[in-house]
């Protein structure tokens, strides 16, 4: 049983159509070079007046409740994970576009060597009117508290959950890129929900999507996140390999970005070439007719 589970958050009510789709990108850790890749209605009983329709009464519907940890443990506690990676069952990596939409997602990881702020990249996006979904780790938000608040207030951006300690999301302690994942269902729960609660308590926002540190997860942890109303979203295009690519490499990696793609990059490494490379790549894609959106607009 969980003896430290925090108050529950209300479940997001409009998350539809999240299915795990293809994509063979390889994620790198933040700031560390890794392998590269890409209501019932009740009518009035009286006859209606000639000048007006019969009135109706809409019964309020009960909000869908987020399960607590004990419920999740009862459901998943005896299950053995069979999948591990970037594209496990329950993880969304791309979407079915209505037109020429694609999504730019940017991670901020926090911790030693990963707490910087790439103001040049964010300033470019603001100036060009390019929206993005920003996955923020709790450590980064604590290190950049005022900036986090500004990003949340900016209607151009959508802020999402990048975990509490930037760990791979596992129920057995699986490892990715040398980083040990959460060791149990309970640890995985807190990796997701402690950051979720932090953003609600600190900024009054409920984050709609989750991405684990390194983006690795098993299928049980991914399903748990979905049950919590915060589905896991990864990517189909690896834009910067954890901010280790050169500007030219970023442009090359994003050259084929098309409708329905989700791109990953980082905005926590101001000393990298990400701002230069992503600026050029985003403009090139826009020149080909790509319309940039946030995850909440397309999922």
C-alpha cells in the first residue's frame, strides 16, 4: 500500500484517440550523447407554448475520478512487464493529421548540467509565432521557477509533465542510457504524480501529457499513466539527440518531418547548437507547408 500518496487530481476529460503508432526514433538523454536516430434530457409534461419550444433540463454528469494508488496496485500489482522502450503499448508517437500539422515538443530535464534555459530558442518561437509543447521536469521547474511561470502564462506554449526525478518509467527498475528507472509501480506512480501535484499546487495547472526521463517506459507504467489521465507521448522524429547534435545534424534529422509527426528537442542546453539548428529546421518545414501545433490541439 502507498503511505505517502498525495491528494488526487481530477482526471482530464477530453483525452481521446491516443493510440500507440509507429516511429523508429531513438531518444538521447538530456545533455548526454546517446545513440542517434531519428446528460439525460427530461421534457416538460405541459404542452409547449406556441411561441417557444418545450423546455429541457440537463442533468449534470459526474466527473470521472482519477484512481488512487491502491486501486492501481490492485489492478497492476501482480502483472509482469513484457515491453520496454520508446514505443511500448499505450505510448503515442505520432497522430493522424487533419491537414499538414506537426508538433514540436521540447524537453527540460533539470539536475546536474541540465538546468539551463535556452532563451534564444524560446525567443525565436515567440517571435515567429511557432507553438510548442514543453515537457518540464520538476527539478528544472524548481531551478527556473519564474521562467516556468512565464512559460505557463504564454498562450503560445503548452506545458506537460516530464517527471519528478527524470527517471525512465518502469515497474521493475529497468535502465535506459545508464539511468536506472523507477523500481516499482509505486515509484512509477510518484514519478508521474508528484510532478503533477507540484504544478497544480505551484501554478494552478493540470498537465495533460507525460514523457518519462529518457522517454523509456514499460507497458504497465504507460497504462497506469493513461489511467491517471496523463497519457505518455513520445515522438516520431528525434530532432537533437539530447541537445548533442550540431546545427547541421538537427536540420538533417528534421528534414523529412511531415504531417502527423511529433518532434522532440530540448530547451535546457543554451550552450548547444539546438537554437540555431531547430530555427532553421522549423522554418524549412514551414516552407514545405507544415503547420506547427501543440499536442493538445491535435490529440
